[in-house]
C-alpha cells in the first residue's frame, strides 16, 4: 500500500486517461491501487482533495468534484475547468497526462442526496455541473424518480458534458429533463428570470452548484416560490489557503486542565479521546490515529461535519453550516472546541 503523507491520509491514484471535455475543461479518469480501492467508495456529489506541488515549493491542496457516478460502474473521474489566473486548475490541465500519479485524500463532502428515490431539481453553472452530473446519473441508475436539470453557461461552446447529457436524456426521456441557459442568448440568470422555469419543480429537493451569484439567484427564486430553505442544498467551490496535509499540532492538556473527553462514533466504532480545551476535535482525532473525514480544515467545506449527541461545543469558524444545521446539533470537527467535560459525537 502506498505510504500516506505524514499526518494525512493521502493515497496514490494513477491517471488512466485525460479527456478534453471543452477547450477549458479536462476530466481525469483515476485508478486507485487494489489495496486502497475500498477507501475510494463515494457518494454522488462528493469531491476529492488533490495534493499538488505548489508554486512556492510547499504542497497545494485543491478540491475537485467527482463527475462519475458510484452506481453506473464507470471508473473514478474528476473534472477540472481552468480558472483564469488559478494555479491548481491550470497546473492540472497543463501538466497531467495518462500514467501520472496523484496524491489524493479519500472522497469527502455532504452535497449528496439522502435518498436517490425522490424527484430532484438540479441547477448547475459552468463547472458546477461536476457534482450535479454525478447526482443525476446516480438518481437515474438507482432511483425511480424524475430529474430536472437547469444548466447555465456562457455559450454553447462552454457546455461541459454536452454529449453525455444528450445521451442521458435520450436514454431516460420520461425521467430526465435538461434545460440549457446560455448567457449569450438569454442574459444572466437572475432570480426573476429563473422563477418561471423553476416553478413546476419548486417542491422538489434542490441541489445547486455554480458561481455564487447563480446560487444566490436560484435560492431567491425558489424561496419566492415557497420552497423551504432546508430543501435547498448548495455546494460552493473555494481555494484552500492552509496546508491540509500537515500533521496537526495538538496542544497538551487533559480534562483537569480545562479540556474534556470526547466519545466519538465513526464507522460503527466508538473512540474515546482526551480533548484539550484549545484543540479542534479533528486535530485530536487525527493525532489519536482515528481516520476521521476532512478536507479543508478551514471551516469552509463541510467534509468533517459531525453531530453533537451530548454535551456542548463551540466553533471557531463556520462558513459551511446554516442555522438549521447548527440547531440540529451539527458542527465542523475542524473548528469544534469543547465547552463541557464530556461530549458525545457521531458521524452517522
């Protein structure tokens, strides 16, 4: 088995094929070693975190959504669209070829339906199609519900997966409807313009991924149509600032020194660890050898989301969970500090 980077859970994946989807977007077909294959089971809508050589000599972490589906038998695949001036996306598109290897963290992310059996509303803009396509293919393969996809792009030449989407609609004419929104013809997709095409589907659970203005406009349109906020799920792409591959530095401390004890349920096992007052839960778990999920370690991606069952915690930062998530007890392990002597946590 490939040795993981110190303090991280990276595995070496081989690039089997590079596919030019458009002039600006490339898909990487990846293969995990047989010994690590079980670590790369995933849910539709999740992403991989790649360890790239940084311009300053330090590792650079970049997250890219899986555009493949775990329910169709296709190989693992991520899709990367160039960002003007973006280091990671241009490095991937310019440098990687078949036969290269990448260090990758296991799949993570919570932008995934609880059930694939219900009718879904999917909205994507640009490269936001990557997790949305994974959800659509999975729902069509596993469920019996209907899927409506609204896909916004600059013009026809920038539509990623154009042929694959056409084939999917031909294969599932009664279950999949794809509406293309081209800014060159229809203008920017503002909330008042989106309300009409979204109205017949506003009662469905919605998954939205794309530029921030598009996601804001979609949410505004859906809320104006009476859609409850807890049925609108958004996935935000962002760049990581910290080196997430560094081993965590956990402050010394015990319950008697202002910390406490965490009892953590993860993958059917219960782990009990001392939780120093100044140490984020994720760092404590990783230092104890617990294979807890994470990606950004900055409170932005939700990959480390867990739920407080007993006790109290506070978060240093939260750019991923909404008020309802917090009310239901969800926290980000990378930002969680203990407020009580004993805390029970579950990742279920």
